[in-house]
C-alpha cells in the first residue's frame, strides 16, 4: 500500500473534493517527466481546501502543491504522498477599477489578456508565463523586466502549520528574485493586484510583442519548464551555458535546447533522471569553466535518488 491508505482516502472525501488515484505526474508537468502519485486531490473552494489540508496533516502524509506544473521536476519515483491542486472553482478574475482579484488556479496568461482588454497595464508580462497565479506568487514569477511583486497587493494563503487561511501582504510574502517566504506546503488561494489604467489596444499590442519574442527565442514547441537555472548576479545563465558550448548536449531523452541554452527540452520516453543528470552536467561544466555556481530555478520536490542537486 502507498501513502494514501483507505482510511486517509475516506477521510479526504467531502464536498468540493475530487480524488483521483494512481496519477501519472508526468501528464501534469510541462516537462512531461516524473513518476506516479497515489492520489491527486482537487479542491474547488477554500472550505474543501481547508478540509483536505487538515486531513493530510492529521495523517502525517507528505503533501505536494501542484499548480500548472510549469516549474516542477518530479522524480521518477513519483511523489510519496498526497498531491493537492486548486480546481476550477478557485479560478476566476474580478476587476473593480484598477484592483484585480484572481483565483489561485487562474492561469497567468488569461489574467494578462483579461486585464489588457479591461484597459489595465502592469500584467502584460504574465502572457509569457504558463503557470497559475498561485504558482506565480510562490515563485515570484516574472518576465520582460517585471515580476509579481510589482503589482501584488496581497494573497490569501493557507499555511498547513497554521491551519487557517490568512491574507498575506507584500512584507510577509517577502518576494525576491524567483523567491517568496511561503512555507513549502503553503497554498495561495487568491491574489489581489493593483494595476494602472491604459489604452487596451496598447497593452494588447505589448502582449503580442511579448509572445512574438518568445516564439522566436524559446523552444515553445517542446516540453520544458522554462528557465532551468536562475540568472547569477550580473549575467545570464543561458549566456554562460551557451559560452561553454553545451547547446544540444543530451542525456537520454533530455537535451539543452539549441534555441535557448537555459531551457532543457525533453523527447517522448525521457525520464526525470535524464533531466537531473543533464542539470548536474551543465552546472558542473559551468562551474569548472567559469567558476560560477548555477542555482536551479526549477522546483524538485522530495528526495533525489539521482544524486546531488545543482
Ligand atoms: C515555456 C515556459 C516558459 C516560462 N517562462 C517563465 C518566465 O518567463 N518567468 C518565470 O518566472 N517563469 C517562467 N516559467 C516557469 C513557470 O511558468 C513559473 O515558475 C510559474 O510561476 C509556475 O507556476 P505553476 O502554477 O505552473 O506552478 P508549479 O510548476 O505547479 O509549481 C511550482 C512551485 O509552486 C508551488 N505552487 C503551485 N501552485 C501553488 C499555489 N496555488 N500556492 C502555493 N504554491 C504553489 C509548487 O508547490 C511548486 O513549489 C516558464 C515555464 C515554461 C514551461
């Protein structure tokens, strides 16, 4: 029996909770690698989330929060516990003046387009990031010179250690470069942004330009997790990886993209250990040849039997 015992499954059932057993997590990540999970819990409102998280905590089972899986490298052994994600009931965008409230499950690109159409500037960059608003706060996602911290007013957060949902402001979230102060299993259920008024056509044109730039400079037609490494101070990880000649380097079904050296793309049949080994190889070569230590941006939950992390 795995981590999800019949007693745990029974206790999890309730209004607004959908349980899916024996889930292939590769199908839930944009890298398209990773092993199974016993159970995926999809919650459609905050009460269902509270019930599920309290149940998981009381059964002392490890919990992984899954957004749109666009920055996750799950190991081949899968996740040894419960995976929890926000369902369609926790999507949605409401706009009042320049204040925008979004469900934690809402995809960032849809927030970018909706706010642009409403004549609001300040979130066009979100069109480029294929994650959820909750995942975007966790990572302080950003692109094209802006990030979540620029517009964020507050987020509703469930910290399992606290056991209730609280409104977190910017000081408590402490958003930094691809970083937040959210505890590992804390879940963002909604996000409030403050934007500025603008001409809709201008913001929509900005989104078009961002998308065109991405199509030209990133391998959007292949599975990836976006940038694998954060940029070291004063330089770009992609430029360093390119400079040491690693574009096109392969391990199994994982390959350093020839279009953007900070992307690892996968082919059908690739496994997570291919990606892990390629990450380690790239980090080692960059360290040996430039003296610069790269740090992974991609989140790798749980233990890594494959060895030390970059
Ligand atoms: C093609 C491509 C391009 C990308 N470009 C960019 C870019 O320009 N800039 C950038 O910053 N990122 C980029 N990314 C990475 C990714 O989209 C972001 O990191 C995004 O914020 C991840 O959101 P997610 O919902 O997919 O989170 P996931 O990948 O599912 O999870 C990532 C982390 O967030 C946590 N998490 C997920 N949902 C929640 C929630 N509701 N509450 C709390 N924690 C949560 C997870 O537990 C995990 O720790 C790109 C990815 C791809 C595939």
